[in-house]
C-alpha cells in the first residue's frame, strides 16, 4: 500500500470512531444496537469505539452487563442475518447460472440449516433445557413438525450443531448460576462432593458406553414421543406424592445416586434431564424449589462434561466449510436464551410439574398423529 494512502485511511478511521462514540453517547443502548448491527452487516464501521463506549457505560453503572450483552448479541445476530440475506438472494442468479461451479451437495449446511433456523433452534434450546420439556426432543421434533430440512442434515453435521447448542447452554447456565456456583465452591464439603460425584458418574458411564446405540435407535420421532409420554407420567406421579418438606441441604448419598440414575435415563431423547431429576427429587420428598435447585445444579457438571468431550472429538474431526458461522450462531443464541430463561423462571418459580406433563403429552400426541398420517 502506498505510504500517502495511510494518513487518508487514518483520518477516515478517526472520523468514523468519533461518529460512533457520539452515536453511543446520544442514543445509549439503541446506539450500540444500531452500530453493532451495521458493523455485522459488513459496513466498515469500526466496532472498537462502540465496545469501548459500552464498556465505559457498564463501568459507570449506566447499563447492566445483561443489557449490554443482550443488545450486542441481538445486533450481531441481526447483522449477520442481513448480510447472509444479501449474499444469498443477491447472488441467486449467479448460483443458478454457475451451479456446476458452486455445487451445494445434498445434506449440506446451506440447504439443511439456514442461518434463521440455526438462530431459532438456539433460542429454543435454552428454555427447553431449563424447563422439564426435553431440549433434545424439541431440537428434533420442532424442525420435523414444521417441515424444515434439518432432519436431512448429515448426521455428523447435525451432531456437531447440537454439541454447539449444549455448549452455549452450558455457558449461559454457568453465568446464570455464577453466584450459587461461587458459593458452592467456597463452601465445598464432603456432602457437596458426594452429591456431585453421585449425580455425575452414572450418566457419564452410560453416556460414554452407550452413546452410539442411543443415537442410532432412540433419536426418531416415534421414540422421542415415547420418551415424552414416559417422562410425563413420571412427573405427574412424583409431584403428587405425600408430604414434601425436605430442603436442598438435606440431600445425601441416596439422593445423589438417584439424581445420577435420573440423568442417565434422560439420555433417551424426550424424557428430559430436568423432568427426570425433578421427578426423582419430588418422589424423595423435596419441596419444589429444593428439587428445582438440585436439578439445575447437578445438570451443570453433566452438560459441561458432555460438551467438553464431544467438543474435543469435534475438534479432532474438523468442521466443513460454512459450518463455523452456524455453530457459533446456535451457541450464542442458546447461551443468550438460557440467561433470559434463568432470569424469567428462577428455581423458586418452576412450580407444579403437571402443566409441563400436559404440554409434553400434547406434543407427543401431535407427533404420533403425524406419524400415523405419514404411514397411510
């Protein structure tokens, strides 16, 4: 690049930086959203001044971390979506005319997982993981019921995407429970160690040894519908048992092992990790808030461990071209929706399990009806 060009570029960059700082100062969160959206749409507005201004306002206490983070994530998602739309629809004629030069094989991410579907599945995953309705079941059934091409996605790519969703959910859950995690770490004792070990070891053993057969045989709409119904029955029955007065600190070895067994049984898609652990603790006489707290706390090590293991395998295999953006979008959306869901539905507000059981049963009935129609 010729040296005289550098001062010109520096002057332009300075002007853009001054303008971006002024926009954030004048519009606040709305300014951050607008600028980050434009920057993510590939318009050459430097993001550094925007982020510095956001950080300055965060430090002053003008905005909360949740507000700034949510606005930034939403803006990046929207901007990326707009850029994808321009690229996809603006070059449609080129793809049609030069299809042999730009092949899109069947089952590819571009065809089977558009960015808008990756975003929708990520936003759905967080609440579905926190509530006892089965995140894995919804990730499979919702695209299938809506006629999305996601079920046609190559199994290895689909597994990679679902690993990204779980990783995003784990990060969101870790942030949402950071105060409780910090408290547990500072007061770690024998009882907590037993609770973590007892609830972690059974699903770890079952998941590591039976991961392949479970994915091959229990990931169909019919088996997921069966898992939804079985989990619904367990939840409805357990929530109606006798007096439940035990609190979270009353959990012992037997409770830990039952939590572990419940999480292991939830490896069958449709049953729901949350649904099974809540049912187990309600059947053991814990109050609803205590059962919900135990369910969320023991879920975190399992989700983190599974995400780390599968992520390591994924890193060894590598990602196909174009996969990174969709996996990242799904992970970020899952993290954001987990944070929002944890804020809107804290542990003390999960409530009775019967409404969740009714919803799950309805979803199972819709699935079975669709299967019967497809067979006639």
